[in-house]
C-alpha cells in the first residue's frame, strides 16, 4: 500500500513539474518583452534571453522577436545540464535531444552559450552604444578603464553558436564572470534574477553611452520621388537616411564590405551597395545607399531589413571619423550566409 502511494506521489510530482515547464515564468516573459521593445538594445529577430530552473532552461526560439514575447509563445524549454554535458564531451550538435517542450520551433542559435553560463537569467543583446565600442580595432583597450567595477571578459569575434561557446569556455577556464563582450557582435549579461540581470545591463550601458552625431529628418517628398523612380520604398525609420547623408557614416558603409556585425550580413547581405550617382545603380539589390540622395529598400524586403538598417545607422553615427573599424572578413561573412541555422532564421522572417 505504501509503495503504491509513493509511486502515485512521484507521478503527481512529475506531472506537476511538466505542467510548470510548459510556460516560461511571467516575470521572465515580461523583461524579455521590455528588452525586445527597445530598438537601441535589440533589433528584429536579434538577441535572446534564457531562464534556468532545476534542469530546465527556457530560451528564446531562433528567428522569433523578443518584442513579441507577451503575445506569442517564443520560448523553448531545454535540458541545459544535458547540453553542458554534451559540450564537455565535445558532442557534435550539443542541443540535439535536449528539447523538453513540445514546440515546432528551434532553440536559439546561442542556446549553448546560455547553457554554459551558470547564471539563472542570461540576456544577450545588441545595444547600439556598446556595439560602437565592439566594432573598433581597439575596443577592448578603450573600455578597459571604464569598467573597473565590473566582472567581464572580452571575447574575440567568433562565429555564433557552438564555435563561440567553445571559445568562451576556453577563455573563462572555469572562471565566472557576469558580462561578456562579444567583439563585432553584442553583449551578454548574467544575473541571479531578472531584476539583477536588467540592473547590471542598464548600469553597464550607462557607463558606455556614446553621443551620436546630430541628424535632422529630411524632406520626404524628394526622397519619395527618388524611391518611385527606382521602384523601391523608403526605410521605416528616418534615422536610416543618415547612411546616405552623413558623410562619416557613408564612408564607413562604402569601406570594404561595410559589414560590422553578424545580423547585418544575415539580413542585409555580404556588402552594402553604395553609390555616388543616382544613374549608376543596379536595381536588383535589396537595398541601396546613394550619397546625398537617400537609402532605398526593395518593396519585397522583409521587415528585419529595416530593423538591422536602424542598428547600423545608430552605430555608425557613434563612430569617429578616424576610428579604426574591424570589418568582418569575407570568410566570416560566407560562413554565416552558408549556414543552415541562419538560413532557417531568415526563412522565418516575414
């Protein structure tokens, strides 16, 4: 009789745990939405968050938007301890067979990174202020003196996903830090709670604030005339026009490939098509930047294009004329564009 009651008790406990993991915690969903709603922190399908409880980690699904966290089911539950074990054992695709929740969505490309960090809450964002430091050749040196009261580590640019996780694992060498600066990529913050992680992030970003150059909104009538001539449309955000009308920003776009972070390559292509003349244009491109004439986007472009252009414009307005920038190399760009995980993310874009 006691054995039967014990078995029933364990069954009830298992069912209760299963029910609890079907939905991510409300406060976590709320802060994810708050982060995703701030374009200076996260753009489009970029960025991700995670929350650990027992063996379970809720992590944003690949290709979803944090800004939609309160209206859509965008999180996937995984067994993060199993993922950690797979990382330790150098198993290919450490995320395989780790998904607990019944979801048709894939866990974020950065799931292994979230699993590796010991913190209860992990926030990965692409803040424009921080990116303006991360894309510089001397970014690590420049921020070193500003962050004496933070526990952080600089991670040289590495392809997102498993490769990045392995580099971080080696770099930390069993040390625990709360902040990771991912060169040419973004910011990772770990905290003991949602509020702890948010507070750390806000405090850090306030230390690295950079005043952008002033840029006034332009005459839309003339811009629309050019757009109609090209059979294209204007970008969603007026600040994007700074890529064409701010000389420093245009020159950075027009230098080499012009690609300075992964999502730019994924959603905007291997290079920024920059032109000095309105008549020397290949209209087949998804977007074009014409000096002193405007930025124009293909009418068939997906909504992520506007979000990533916004990020690029805001970052470049924070760079100084003589600043040395680390652009992504051709092979680094190719590895992103040929990657199945990124193709999947692009296909989810509306």
